[in-house]
């Protein structure tokens, strides 16, 4: 009986967490940011080991409410949980920059580049952070890498376009 009750309670909890997560995503996509943030916040309390609540709350605070201090509360919790969570380092870098900690910002942008070596946006943000912090000696290497990324992307796009036109002929 105890095992059945415990299982039922666990299933109920998982269903509740799923509904909160879906609600957060729904409200976020619909532009109801206050309701989305309330759901993300509830998700962090109900499922503190689930990264999506921390990330959603942090991103909403940073990008929609322009409240980097509050965003850092959520994002630092997520960083402790999973430091390599998708683009978390980029959000942390933006938040640290907004609160006037440019060196931390540069470190997190650098980490985002390590995790996403083929993402031009990661390197663009990193380049700007280095430039703002007057770390000019590091810029040529980042610039060269960024150029290579753009060349690779254009070659890939070019080859796709040529294949499509050949297939249509």
C-alpha cells in the first residue's frame, strides 16, 4: 500500500510539473510574460533540479523585464546545476555585463564560444565584449575565426542552392 501511495504521489507531482512547464511555454509564446515568469518561478520551486524553469525565469527577467540582478539569481542557480546548459553562458555574460561586471561577462562569452564553436553569434558577442574591455590583442584571432565561420556558412548555403537548382532542372 505504501509503495502504491508513494508511486501515485510521484506521478501526481510529475504531471503537475509537466503542466506548469507547458503553461510557462504557452504564456511565453503568447507574450504574457508576467504569467510565464510566475510559471517558471513555480517550476523552480516544484522541480528545482529541472533546468528549464531556471533558464526560462532568468531569460524572462533579463530580456523582457531588463532586471539583470533578478535574472542572475535564476541563472546562477542553473549554472550550479548544469554549467553547460544551452546558451546559459551567453545569458550569464549579458547579465554580468548589465550589472557592471565586464570581466565576468568576457569569461562567460568565452565559454559560450567553447561550447558552440560553429555559432557566429557566440563569437560576435565575445568580440564585442573584448572590444569594450579594450582587450584589443585578442580581437584578431576572434575576427579570423568569425570570418571562417561566415565563409563556411556561405559555402554550405551556396552548395545547397546549387543542388536545389540542379535537382529542379
